[in-house]
C-alpha cells in the first residue's frame, strides 16, 4: 500500500462513520486536511511505538512528542512528505484507568483477529475485536470517554482538522456555513480529544450521533468524533497550523 492509498482509506473510513462530513460541499472535495487525529491505545500492535514505523514507511516523519497526564494521553505529531495532511497519533494509556475498566478493555482487545493486527491497513479498519455489550461500553465510557470510544471504534481517525487559511476563508465565515449545514461549533479548547494551543483560533464540530448495534443486538446512539477548524492567529507565521496545535507545555522529548 502506498501513502496516497493509505490516506484515501483513512478518509473513506472516516466519512463512513461521519456521513454529515462526507456530504459537505463548503470547500473543494480535494482540499487536503491540515491534520488527522488518530486515537489508539498502548497495547500490543496498536501501541504508538508499533504504529509509528508503519507511518514512517508511508513517508511520515515524527516531529514532536506530547504528554497529557491529566487525560492519560501521549501523542506524536508526524509531518507528511508534501503539502498533505499531517498525523497526530494519540495513545490512551491503559494505566490511566482503574483496575476494573482496564481489565475489561484488555479482555476485549485480547479477542482481536490476529490477521488484522498484522495488517498494514490496521488504522483503516478500526476495531479488530468484537463489539462490547452496552454495559461494558457504559462502564468504560464512565471511566474515561476515550476508553468507551476505543471499545466500539478501535484505533482509527477520531476527527479531521482543516486550516481555514488553506481553505481560503476565515474561521467566522466557515463557522457560519457549518452551522447552516447543521453542525454546531464549540470553541472550548480544553474539551476535546486534546487541549488546543491559544496560538490558534479553534472550533470543534461534533458530528451527529450514530446508531450502533452492540454485542447483544441492542442498538444505541453514540457520538463518534467530529470535525475541527483551526486558524493561525498570526498569519505571517510560516509554521503549519498542525505544528501549533497543542500547547507548548505539553511537549516532551522525542526519542
């Protein structure tokens, strides 16, 4: 698999779970995302240290490591070899969970299809283990929202971020258009998957909840992620918006 196919598969999987994003026509379909935020967990082949070599083979280059102990997350920012979207790979630390939800999530993951775990398209397929039952999901969701998300989605794209400057419109204009399309923005930079730097204007748009069938056949609606807009506050800055995404105090050494 080449990088272009990998990115296409990531995008197709993302819009499959977020059809309201796939239906947007507010900017050219071919406009590249500024970044894709991928969520995984520090266990087996899904651990960040196991996934980064695959991303490197696709041409991505690790630039910066981040730590967010209050969220139980580590993250690595990887640049693309061209003007395409960068990758922010976020890893939930199982040690951040208390014993019961941690063991429940590990038991789920232990039932994963080993063929999926060896696939280069690992992040394009999402959950390689059986769907949890509703009670397990609720337990994990209450312990840590990202543990619940991972239980039903598996490692995959959580949300996609677009840089307003690269789309040719300011954030207020695009925010108004997204609201007209039925997506309501949230500018709380501490509420999402990770904290967002004050160097960027930011909006997060949770996509419409989707009805999923759980292990016992019962169906429930849950939120699966969304779409973000970012805009550099100093437009003359030559850095990519993705480089400014996380606050400076979350940076740690890249080894």
